[in-house]
C-alpha cells in the first residue's frame, strides 16, 4: 500500500495542516541572550531536513520553519537548490519587495499531497538577527526569494494557500507531477 506524501512527512516529524501552531505567529528570539535556544532549534531544523531529504529529493531546494517541527519560535532554514550553503533565518522580517511578481507552483511539507500556484515578488529584502544580536539585511531574488518568503510566512502563521489568487485551488500532487516543470526565471 502506498503511503500518502502527507503521512510520510508526518512520520518524519513534520506538523501537518490543521495544527494550531501553523496558524499562529511564532515568538521572536532575544539575541544574544537566547543564543543557546536559537542554536539548538537551528540544529533540530537541520536534523529534520536531513531526515526528509533522505526520503524525498528537492530539486528546487527546500525549507523548514520551526513551527513545522512543533516549535513556536522564529527560526527557519532554507537549503537552496545545488550546493549553495543553507540560509539560516532568525527573527526574519521582509522589509522591502519588488513590485514585479511571478506565479509558480509551491509545495509544503505540512500538506504535501497538493501543490499550489502562488504569486510572489521576484525580489525581497529580509532583515534577520545574527546570534550575536546584530541585524543583518540580505536581498534575495527569484527562486531563493520564493523559498525564503514561504518560510517567513510560516513564522507569521500563514500557509501558501493564503497567498493564492481567489478562485485558484491547490491541485493534487499526482496532477502536478504530470506538469513536471521546474521554476523558470528569465535571466
């Protein structure tokens, strides 16, 4: 018997859609005072991503936010596609975004049976807090901006379905697989 993708993610420790923690804004860290907690939670996110990555390959990259593993704190990790280093997000806030957007299919480990067409800005500016307490500002573009925006939404208690255009519904993953196209961005 085939295991549904959502059941597979639940078995790997990913909180599933309907759980209250996914609909609540996460609590920010006070850094550097809570450095130990931030490091521990980041380590837990990396460990969960490692488990998930062994079961499911992510050609477009992947991300995981602390609420998705049952921790209501503002930490997330994004692994870009390719061998680029992971992006650790502590207390992230989007401070600016481009007017130019595009619409691409996204999936979510918290409801992995469907994919949804989500409009997002092509470029975002994100402020995070370093473990030492300093504020760091980074600009992300295209696919990486999409991944990071998705994870920041989780920390704000939003799922990607909240960003979908009115009248657009998620499609079953089986239908999405038949579309089989990667995110495309003009150079």
